[in-house]
C-alpha cells in the first residue's frame, strides 16, 4: 500500500516538439530578418505561406501520474512567426488552447475564421488530436 501511495506522487513530465529557450522571443524583434529568426529559434516545426511565410514552432508538455495511466496534456503551444514580403518579422503569436478555444497569448485574442484559423485548427488537430474550437 505504501509503494502505491508513493508511486502516485511521482508524476513524470514529458516535453515533445520544440522547446522554447528562455528569453528567445525577446531576441526576435519586429523587423528582424528570417535569418535572425533561424539563428535564435532554430528550424521551425513546419512552414506555411499565408500572405507571406509563417514559421510554426510546435510543442506539447504532458504529465503521467502512473505507468498504466495515459499522458495528460498540460500545455500545447504553437509559436507563429509571421513574415512580410521582404522576409522581415511582421508579427509574433503564441497560440494555445484556453477554455477549449484557440487563443493567442501575445495579443490576448481568439483568432476567428479565415485561412490562418483553418491552418491553426489543422495543426492542433493533427499534432494534438483536438481542434482549436470555433
């Protein structure tokens, strides 16, 4: 019985995908070149073209309380770096799920409709198994 109780206290944390280095986003100001972004953040998880290039850095952190219990997602993020036609940083977003809906932690807004929203929903569905809501 004691072993079972102690085993329940040892939660394992798993990080999958991109690990954002501490302070890295602060090193990518608006107007930075695509090359600077690659130097600071590294190769993106995926790239899309939505009115210019977008780099997506995808990560998930899960916890597992016991060997026989499935992982429980505790944080799922998509860092998006949007570039203008001159390949300069135009906007930075940090997407996650809040109350089951897609949420940008940088602008504190919920994206709605359009090509960008559809692509982000596809990322959340394919990588995390759940859509970002509507």
